[in-house]
C-alpha cells in the first residue's frame, strides 16, 4: 500500500511538472526567476564549459595531429582501463625518421661520407623524437588531463545539479499555481503546506547548485597554473630541440 502511495505521488508530481512546463511555454503560467548573480554564475559556467571543450580539442590536435592515431589511442585507452589490452607505444615521426636514417647509414657503411652524415642526422632526429615524447607526455599530464577531469567531473556535477534545480523550480511554481487555484480553506491550507515544502526544497537545491557554480572560479585559477606548466614544457621542448640542431650543424660543419 505504501509503495502504491509513493508511485501515485511520483506520477502526480510528474504530471504537475508537465502542466507547469507547458503553461510556461504558452505564457500562461508563473515562472520563478533566479537572481542576477545566480544567472551570471550560470553564464560563466556555460562559457567555461564551451571554451574548455574547444581548448581541449585544439590542444589534442597539436599534440596528436594524426586523427587516425588519436582515434586509436582513445580506443586503446578505453581497453587499457578495462584491462582488455595494454596501450601500444607509438613511435613519433621524428623517431621513425631517425631510425630510417640510421638504417640507411648502416647500409652505406662507415666509409661513406653520406652514410656518416645520415648517422649524425639520424641520431639527432631520434633525440628530437625523445624531446617531443617528453613534451607530449608532460603537456598531457599537466594540461590535458586536468581539462578532461574538469569536464568529466566538475561540469557533469554542475549539469546534474542544475537539472535537479529546474525540477525543484517547476515543483515550486506548480505549488504556487495550485495555491492560486485553491478555493476551500482546507484546499488553501494544503496548498500552503505544499508551497512551503517546495520553497524549502528549491532553496536547498539552489544553494547546492550555487556552491558548485562558485567553484568554477577556483577551476579558472587551477587551469591557469596548468597552462603555465604547459608553457614551461613547450619552452623546454623548443629550447632542447634548438640546442640539438645547433650541435648537429657544428658536427656537420666538421665532416
């Protein structure tokens, strides 16, 4: 019997929300507005989500330009997490080029001047490949993963609580409408009780959602530190590559 009451109550709440939602769309029902500060928090969260998604996509493209390789890495990441298969170690283009040059050098033999140049350049290309690997790994850990975590955790929680708030808001406005329609004293008393409960539930959910939205500012601060780490990794990468190329030019000048 108790289960039937709960089921009936749930169905009634769904119906009331549907009626309230339809009335709002038709312009015939009251709509409780959030305060200006709350609306600003919502807009900032939406903007942060959208911009983070763009930044994430562009940075992934920079670190992994080959879309096919990105898709494969994504698949193997999923398989590795489930324990089905370990992620394959992919050689960078620089490392592959260096290895090809070393093979060509060995084919020409140590007495070949061209082979000696291929040896020096091949060794340097592999060093550049190692630098690239370090940069990609650091950038992924220090920048990409925090952005992904923000979208997968923080933003999903915010979205979940915002949906819950919208439900509570519909319940609140439905209760207000019910009180306006009440004719008898008992009907008014019951409607007022429902309204107080709905207002309490809405206020509680609004506070929960607001706390999460205010946390977006902390995320901005954290992402700023992550971006500084990315810049440092990129600066180190280019500095190391420049140094290796200068050393190579000096070596080739002595051959």
